[in-house]
RNA sequence: GGCGACGUGGCCGAGUGGUUAGGCAGAGGUCUGCAAAACCUCGUACCCCGGUUCAAUUCCGGGCGUCGCCUCCA
């Protein structure tokens, strides 16, 4: 298995620190507002990576943080007249809802910054003790010049960065490039005690502290969005390596951005599409499929048309599963599985993997059309969809029970207590109409079912139904 | 200005020194009361200019263009 490492921009075999074990740390959200489509992409990208590593037999420990204290949260709280806890909790809840809908597995550990103030303070103290950081007026700053390999991830030249002139020259910082580890509290702001007075952590330090706590001094994989490469990940490296003297992460993986009309979605500019709304308007796993159609490292374009494409493609996968769900358990077609693994072994190339998947779908349908045995192909499709996280939870009909009953009554039928039984009775009624060649009645029933979200398909071997 | 990514058929999006990616859309056909689903057939695409090569979309150089980061950001 080969992966592309942002650090050094090399492609190399994935070799974990401890054979068979992989520790992954992914930068999660700063919980300040609803997540947008870009956040979903990052989550799905690393969820697939995680699932595939598990599929390949690695014992994976997956850590994704929640940053629940930061300037933006404080600003949002004061704007909305809420406490920062309320803002953070609400946003975190919304985030979780989207994660579940997208089929993103919960992390093994999901640490919050505010639960790790002790570890953070300790790490900052270490940095001060090692002369990599200094206190100034109640703040603590990391001294970038004290860490010679600073900017190795983003491949920048410190001296040239200064001439960029976009860096505000702070009066209390010794060097304009130095960044805050600890910020002294201003009146009314949330604060925790520290050796440097009441205050709160700077943005980058929580990741260093929590990653170290849960995964040790050296991580196998550190992931996040490409917009975090500089300065966030660069600063994490500086903090962690200055403390431990060890390489912080063996492999750095970065997902590309989601663009809207050619430009990156961004919360701060208001140029984004709300993920909660998108997921409620579409089959959530179709959105997951949308993400997987591009390689995780590439930027990808978002539009309503592209989502519609993905919904159609996803429905095709669902139709295939319905058609073949009765088949006996069989070993997955080895040729298909090999092709899938080859694609994923190549830096998690999901577009190619999807090509393999859709090839198998077409072949499976053809074999079935010709009356052959498609079980091995269907099993391969199931396997691939499982690893990619594209299989929905079985959904019952309980939420539609009332409407199904209403439809039954309209047709002069007695509702059964069980929604599915009632539905089958309705379908039976339609079949009767069809036998009598009473097309108006037949079509009216089909339309009525369609209205409540149930699709009817007349096949050679009977009538099938499924939810939209 | 610095660092990085990229320019592929109607749209999206992989990939390769000479052999079909895939999805969606479109055209025709099979099946069907209609619809849906499904299958078959159909598109010789690779920004421009040089160079290397028997052969370049794929390698090298130059140009043009787009995007990201350099400030909070998945």
C-alpha cells in the first residue's frame, strides 16, 4: 500500500511504527456554527481511509478532536447572547448528526480541548523550560526561530515570509512569526488558571497535546484539510517536536477543498453550502458518493447538478442491491476484489475503486439478465460498498405508517397494525386492478404510493417496492 | 512576490509512453399496459508552442490559464 505524504511530497509504502497498528489523528471541527459541505468531505475522506485500513487488517486507533474554545466561538457566543458552552455544544451536536447521516464512524477517541487544559498547560510549560516559548504580558508565544526546521511541511522560507507584509507586527511578540500558545483572558472571556495567569489555549496547541496523550509522541498518520497545512499543522509540528524531540507524524495526509463556482467554500466569507440542509434534501449516502467520486487530495467542484448526478448514480447502486439481495452468501468475485484493492492500495484512489464497483454492477446485471448466477459479483459489490461506507441502515416503515394506513382506508381496505403488511395489501389491491386491466386504478395507487415516498416496480417475477 | 496543485470528450472525474476508466447527461434499440429498473449499441477527449522518442494526452523546457495556502478556515 502506497500513500502520498504531504511532508516531502513523496509517495511511499505505508509502514506503521508498530507492525499492524496504526494511530491516526485527524483535525476535527472548531464548533462554532453548522458544518458545511467542506467539513463533510474531510470527514468522509478520512473515514474511508480508516475503514480501508481496518479492512486491510490494521488495528486502527482513530482520534478526531473537537476544538471547543477559540476566538470565533467566543465571538459567536457574545453575538447570540449565549454561553460558549451552549454554542459549542449545539454546533457539536449538529456536526455529529451530519457525521452519522454520512455514515462516518465515530472516532475511537473524540477529545475536547477544554477537557485537556491540564495537558496543554503542561506542554506549554515544557516549551518554556526548553526555551522554545516565552511569556509576554500574560500571553505565551512559541518562538519560531528556536525551531530550525520550522515550515518544513509547507516548504516555506521564513525570511521570505516576513517580506510578505501581510503579517501584522505584534508589539509584544519577539518575532512577527511567533504564534500564541496561551492567551491571557480579557474581561468577560472564559478562562482557566495557569502559571501565567487566567487565560485560554491558543489555537494549535490543543492538537499537539491531545494527539500526544492518545497516540504517543509519534503518530502514524496525521490528517486534515489542505488549508490547515499552514500554519496549523506547521505549528503542531513545531510544538510537538520541540517538546519530544521525536518526529510528530510519519505521514501527513491532506484532503482537497470543495469549491463552489470555482472558489473554495469558506465559513468566514459566507461562501458555502450548509451540510445539514443538503443532507436533509438528498439521500445522505448519495452525498457520500459525491465526495468519493474525486480523489481525496484533489479540489472538487460542488453544484446542484453534480449532486443530482450522484443521487442518480447512488440509486443505481441501491437498485442493484435490491435486485440481488435474495442471493445466497457467496465468496466475492476475486477479480473484482483484487481490482478494488489495487485501486485503494494506490493512495486510496476511490474514483478508480468506484469504477471497479460500477463495472461489477453492470456485469452483475448482465449476468442476471442472461439468467446466470450473479452471486459472486453481487457479493463483491456488497463488499466494496461496505468498505466505502455506502450501505444504508435498513430503514423500516414506521415513519410512514400513518400515511400508508390513510391510503389503505381510501382504497376501502382495513389497515393492519403492521405498516408493511398494510403496504402489501395496498400493493395487492393494485395487482388485482392490473389483472383486471383497470389501468386508471392501478396508476392511481402507484401515484399515491409515490407521493408518500414508495416506488413500485413491476418486474417479470412480481412487484417490488422500495423507498425513495 | 513566495510555496503548492492543476488544466482530459456536454458536465464531473481517473489514468497511461503505443491497448475501453467510471458516473451523469444525450441518441438509438430490447423488455414493458404505461412507468420504473435493467441490458445492448453509439462519443477516437486530453490548454498552446517547442524538445526527447519509432511513438506523447502521458517525459523535459517555455508560455497561457485556473485554484489553494501565505490572516480564521475541513
